[in-house]
C-alpha cells in the first residue's frame, strides 16, 4: 500500500475482505497487522482485481522473486 496516495475509498477492503479491513477513518488495514501481507495463491486474482480498482493506484500486488 502506498499510504501517500491512499485516500481511504475502501474499495480494496470491499474486494479483498479476507486480507483487508478498514480502520475508524475508512483507511485499509491488513487483518494480520503486517504492512505488506502475503497474498495466498487462492486470493491472487481477487488481489489483482482490488489493485485494478483502486482509483488512486495506491495498492500494488508484488510477485516475490524466485530463489535461483
């Protein structure tokens, strides 16, 4: 999450409630408390949909680099 861009629209939390909720001000927070929570494989498509839906492009899904 790029907190400098986020305005607390809450779309990401609506589209990805398994990982995100909203705080008292409407800003998304990780349900695990992590700054950058890991996305389980079965939720990747939902996470990508949330990323595409963010009006300010504040959410990003990062694929971890593979160990070589």
